[in-house]
């Protein structure tokens, strides 16, 4: 995969772990607010990071030590699916006491050299435009069709390659969905868009394979529907195709003695509506919903609301929920409040995007939640 991905962690992207907005001003940490915040010692803190193969082992040891000494427990590492680089970093992180999770771009595969040799593998919108040539919103949106055996087989082959890396705790799926049919409302002005209905240019996948298979099952063609947005079977067909990829990935991960984790949209009903992702129906061990409140023009307490929604939807399932927090707009006190609200509403932990955005102020607050540090 080309070097583009190395810069994605600091680029503006669309409602995934790599999303970014302009940071707001910071204020000093309110020690009194966060000092009593320790809830329980077994809460889990994670951070997403993007690997740089040019960094030395000693630089990584210093980075991992900084995380661990301030209360973090796990790192989700994007190596552009480079299993050798991942294998190099695993023992360094484990030496410092951190879990390692292999973070991968799943249905969105920008710059994938193998996939680029197969234009037919890419998702197609209602206008007949493929993400191979017509990329929605941003240049690195190149999405695989979730129905074709060849495209999903390629994605699952990557899952297996990463799952075989010794010492990782999980394969971590990101972009495990279709392109955004609706952007977060806070991002619409950036693209000068109004999205009050499902627009054909953002509605995927209408490729020949998807349409043919759906028509064989339901005896109707979504391309001939006057308003496909209100056809529940057509939406469910695509939700199920994403679910099937996840469930196959789960089997592969577990066959290799690894868990399967996923970065997902804030809560299942919202994910269903926005990106064809119903994650409470998946076989998965842990979910890290990206509850980036500012993307949706919501206040900080929305983190608690969205966490509670996800926890309720997972009730009765053996799936851990760890609320994802977007760091740049938050000062230390706000990070403390965000953690507190997530935990009070049932989260088993909190994940932070991303490692580079963790300030000394943030780290001090995170550490205050761990009684044993």
C-alpha cells in the first residue's frame, strides 16, 4: 500500500479512526475533577497509532513506555497490513506490558496494489460509478464490494495474514462498512453538502454481482426501484453482506488463536442509518465505537448517551464495548469527563484517537483513573 496511509493518521477523514477536525483551545487540568475518577482498576485504555518503519526500536520502546506508564493497556497498530513490520513491533510493545492489536483498513482499501489490478472488485453507486475511478468525498475512498467472492476473499486473506503474527491479541477491523450514505452533520460544511435524503452518488453497492444476487433472492431489481431507500430488503441485503465478512473474519481470527475487534460508528442504529453497519449483529469480541461528539455537533455528554445505547444493544452478548474518544478538541479536564461518562454508562474501557494526539495533560488524566499507578 502506498505511502498515503502513513499520513492518514493526521489527515482529515470521514468518520473513522482517522477522522480529524480543527482543535479547540485547551485549558488547564482541573485536578479536583479527575483525581477521584478512579472507578475500577481493570478498566482498559487503548490508543490507535500508525507505524513508521523508519523509527528505531528504541524510539518505539520510549513511545510504548510512555503509554504504559500513564495507564494505557493496548495499542492498535496500523502497519498498512505489513505483517513483518507488525512482527517487529509486537515484542517491543509487549516488553513494555502493552497488548498489540493489528489495525487494518477492511472494505476501504486505498492504494491496495493487488486490488487495483481488479477494477471489478470495487463498490458501485446507484449512478453506476465505481470507487475504482470515482471516489466519494476524498481521494482515498476506494471501497471493495462486500458480495464478490474475489474482493471479500482478498480482504479475508489479509485478516489471515495478520492473524498469524505471533503475539498479537486481535485483528482490528476499521472501515468495515460501505461508504457514508450520510456524513456526520458537523462535516457537511467542509464538503458543501446537504444530505437530507439518500443521494445516488453516495449509495453503494449496485454492482452487477450485488444486484443480480439480490434479484435472484427477492425478485426485484434495486436499479428499477423508484425509491430504493425505503426498500428494507435491499438495505438488509447490504447489512448482511458486511456482517458476513465480519463473521468470516471472526472464524479466521479464532482459528489462529486471536480475537476479532472492530472500530465502529457510535451506536448500532446510527451506524445502520449512516454507513450500512449493524455491529450489534456481528460475531466479534470487542467493539470500539468512535463516539466523536464534535463531528455530530453534540456536546460532551453525548459520549455517555451513545455508550449507553451501544451497551444496551449488546446486552446478552459476550462483547466488550470500549468508547472511542477523539482527542484534539479536548483539554485534560474534558478527557476526564469523557472517560467518566463512558464508564458510568457501561463501557469496559476507552480508546483514544490517536497516540500522537495524547498530550502530557491527557496522559496525566488517564493515569489518574488507574489505582495501581
